[in-house]
């Protein structure tokens, strides 16, 4: 019998249904799609805003 340390619990083993596990993986996978799209859109908007507010006034139209 392994030594028992104070405050450490034994690992809990549960039976996870295969469909629940598959659902968790599918949800996790599709969660990445909107996060990636939002991140790319934010970076593009940030760069466009920088060009509009900082770079454009340096080179005014003639």
C-alpha cells in the first residue's frame, strides 16, 4: 500500500461515456474557429486604425 500524504486525495476513476468524450472534443475543436477569426479581425482592425490615425496625418493629401 503506497504511503498516504496529508491533504492528497486518491485519484478518482470514473466511467466516461464515449459519446460524452467525443462531444467534448468536438466542442473544443469548434471553439477555436470563432476565437481565431476574432483574433485575426482584431489584429487587422488594429493595424488599419494605426495607419489611419498615425501614419496618414504624416503624409497629407496634396
